[in-house]
């Protein structure tokens, strides 16, 4: 008896269509297909044919997108969270930071230090900054940009060291965004969104088959947004983008994809508000104890200038070729050129004793705050890379092997320029700042100060998964990177730093280094059933001096000094994964320990700096994703992290031996249910534990933030088969909380208050 099994996938543009409508379509199609067979059922010469159809799970992914992960997620010895498009759309998430709320313990918790405010996707993961480990389609993406999701199909969050997968990077994980590709389904999807904070957004996703016979198609994604920020005066998010994609040979052994992305942002940045009045705030000035009981400022206050700006331009051109030698061997080559430019000016502040003036202790209307920190970022990032991967399923020595081998050649550059003419502002009224205060001398122009960093990397890697039996398998991977970093800079002399030179004389710096990084990972897996696994893994990662920002330093206290060795990370993980309810629902659980060593710390005995610092993160992570039944979807995760400094000085202002900006516990949950008559209801909750800020000597400011819960809700209604309306209410209870805090504790970013948005979706 012959069996034909077909797996019908819903097109990504139509993931919001109900399963019942999809199943009805499949039933009709199957009946039409079987009709001629039924007409000849009496003919004994014809074999019985069985057709089965299975809808794609809107929340649960079967595999990670990277070719380096050859096995299904249930058989992958690593914690990986896949955030699919349907979940992103239900929540109305527009940026990477918003989407990452679906993985616990990951977020933009750190505001900045010394008056600087982090821009773009500043992501903390398991205790460490992972901002330099963000990838698009497996290629590192550089630049301080808030990544919009208009052209993204799904997001893969890989927990644990990723040195074997991507080379140098964060000790605790990476994020890979998967772009939308042209395909052989004619489809159009558009939406218009309006909402709180003057939100206005329109987006279009159009896919057109050029030739079904030749397997060619064209896809175009565009969007335009002009919005404020709910609860924050003057702050704006204005951006637009276009992403054409074309594909050839989709029905042939050789497929070619060409993608281009262009995004422009013209934002007004947010420098935060003073922390005075928050829990834990005491007076930074012993002579003014009344500051400890001063009221909070209005969290809507804007302490910058209306002329502040954050202009970003990003371009990315990607060409990918896939060739199937046969059904077991495939070649994938990806080439990319990307460039991101940022021109940023923020009127920042520090609420220190000298900057906060209080002429009258009882009349707070007389208090002023100096806005003397004009923060500038004039930077350009470029990347040129080529990756070649060979994927093969082979039988060797009587065992089944899933092999991936590859070579990667990459050049990355970062140029930063200093500017004069940033202007000066008068002090702001502390409780009633005026963003329209006149600026004196605002005429930015580049000066002689600059930094230039460039890293060339040649990499080779191989991964192998060996199946000893249906129950037992093992995997291993090794990667070798040879890198060279060249760094040059010019600073201006000052009277105190170099009295022998005229003030303002450019002082050049030229540094370089080269080295090799070797990373590996090992895993062993046992399958109690075909849809479950129990595993143990060990992996490493390394970050050389200057590896995260291309900047080397001659300072003895800097980890970017070429005399130091790379920072090293080791991770051990034990976990289990179960696909339940006929593979519709995934449950995962893992315990792990990550140790980061070779950190540069000062020895208090001789005041010299050595690489003896060590930090540890260990914890538990749980996850549930998928469908409980055909109408009920769920995505949830919980993590508990215990962090510590094992060697070296403590890093938190409170003196507690934990890592900063790392919530001890986090939870995220979202669920939706498809009701009759085209109604869908959804909602979720997020919990983030207290955050301990870092220490830089500031006194009197909060040492930590408070834990908080936020509840969100969604309702959609299918007006017709082509039009539906979706209402999202975020922070349903209007919870007041601190979303991020800076290192000194003088400034914080208020959590977004209750926000409502209405989206009209059109699809045909």
C-alpha cells in the first residue's frame, strides 16, 4: 500500500486566517484530489492512496532557521526560543525589543552611563550585553538601530555561548532575525495602525509570482511610521523602510535569492527623567537632606531639547544561492554588504549635587537641573561578508551523520567622528522643563577627533550530529577564527593631560592586534520517545580585545588593551524537550551554568590590572509554546537566574554579589483563542524582577528598581474574509514601573503606561 504524505503550510501572509477555514479548504482540496481515484476504486490494479494534511502551527516552530542547526528543535541540545510572525502580529510588536518580551530574562534594562543614553536594540541576556550579537539571516548586523519587524518572518533567540555558530560574541547568547523571502504564492497583506501617543503606521507586504514554471517570484515590503511615545513628551519614533526581494529557480535544484533593505529613522531620542522620589532615593548631598523626601517628577517630562535628533540610515544587500546536489547534499552561499550610519544629538543630564540647584528648600518651583551634557554620536558601520556552507546527510561507518561545514570571510568597519558646535542650553526647571529653551551656538561640524576600527576575520567550522540509534545521538562543532584588528584615533590635547602641547592639538593613536579563536560545543541526547529528548551540552565562546566595538585601548585598566587575552565563556546545560499533543505543543526545561573568565580587574595590593576576574550565571529556564487545540494557542516562558562575581570587585551599587541589570526571576506568557464568528481574543502577562544597577561612585540614587507585572490584551474581528480589525491594549492596568535605569542611578526610563492601538488588516 503506497502512502503519500503532504504537509501543507499556510503562507506567512495569511497566518491570521482561522484554522477552521484552512481545514475546510484542505478538505475540499483533498476531496477533489481523491475523486478520480474513487471512481476507479474497483480496479484492483490501482494501489490505495492515502492523503494526510497537517496545518502549520502558528506559534510553534519545528526548527531554527540557521543551516548550522540540522536537527528539529526537540533534538537540539540548546535552549532556543523561536518567536514566529503570528505571535508578533497578535501582540502588535513593531520592533525587536518589543518582540523579545516573549523570551524571559531578555530586555533593554540598561539606560546608559555618564550622560549617554543607549539607542537602538541594547539587549541584555543572562547577565551580559548581547547587543553586538544580533544577526540577520545568520550574518552579524552592526549599528545602533531600533530594528523594525516589517520585513521579518521570525526571530530565533539562542541562549548560551554562540562562539561556535557566529564567532566572537556575547557570552550568553545571540539573536537571529529571519527575513521574508519571495515565494510561489500570490498574496497581498496590508495594515494601517493608529493608537495612543499619536501612533500612525501603514505597511504593505506584496508577493507576486513572476513565472510558476521557472519558479521565480518578487516580494515587496514597505512601511512608514510617524509616532510619539506613550507617556513621554516630545520623544518621537519616525521611520520608513522598503525591502524588495526576488527569487529564481524555486522549483529547481538551484535557487537564487536577492534581497535589499533600506531603512531611515528620524527620531527624537529619550534621555530619561530624574530618579528623585523613586524608592531607594536619598539625598546625594548631605547638606540638603530635604531632597530625600522631594516628590517625583512627572514621568512625561522631557529634559532635552526639541532640536535633539537621532537620524539613522541603514542599507543591506544580500545574495544567497542554494544548490541541491541531491536530496542529501546541499550548498548554501550567502554574500552581504551592509552599512548603517547614525547621527545623534541628545541633551543629557546628571542629577549630581553640582547640577541640581535648590534655591529654596520649600519652593520646588525654583529648582533647576543643568543640561550641560550634549551627547553626540556620529558613527558609521560597514560589513562585507561571504559565508559558504555545505550541508550533507551521510551514512559513514554504519552511522547516520548530519554534517555542516563552512568558510566565512568578513570585513567589519566602524568610523566615529567628533563634532564641535553642539550648543549650550540654560538649566531646566526641575519639575517643569521647557524643551523649547533657546540653544546658543548650535552648528554641529566635524572636528579632528575620530576613531577608526576595522576587523578582518577568516573562519572555518564544522558541525556533526551522529545518530547511533533511534534513541541515542551526539553532536559536536568546532570553529576557528583568525582575526586582525586595526585601530586608529585622534584626540585633542588638554592643558592637564599634556602641558607640553598647545591645547587642542590632535594626538594620534595607532594600535593593532591579531589572533586566533577556537570555540567548540559538544552535546549528547537520549530520546525516551520519538517526540522527546533529554540532553546535556557544553559550549564555549570568546571575545577578543575590541571584539564588541572595534576599539582598542592602551589603558592598563581596559579589557580592550591588546596585551590582554580574549574573554572566555564556558557553558554547561542539562535539559529536556517534549513535543506533546501530536507535536502541536512544545515543553522545554533546562538548567545551566555559564562562567565568564579572563575579565580585567584591579589588584588592590599593587593597584595593577590582571585578567583574574570571573563571573557566573546559573539558572533554570522553562518554556511552553504551541497549540493546545486548533483554536487555542499559547506561548510562555519562565526563568530564574542566580548571578555572582566569583573573582574580582563587586559590580552592583548595592554591594550585593549579583550581576547588574539581570532580573532574578522573569516570566512572560501570551495566549489567544479563536471564537466563532471570526472573533479572536488574546492576552498575556509579563513579570520582571528587581534590577540592580551598576556602580560608578554615585551616592544617594536608587541602587535597584522594583519588580513589576504588566498585563496586555488583544481582540480581533474578521469583518470579511479579507478584512479584520485588531484592538491591542498594552499595560491594561496602567502599571507605573521603571523600564531601565542608568549606571549612576540619576536617570531612568519610565515604563510605558496604558496604550491602545487599532489595526485594520487587509489580505487577499
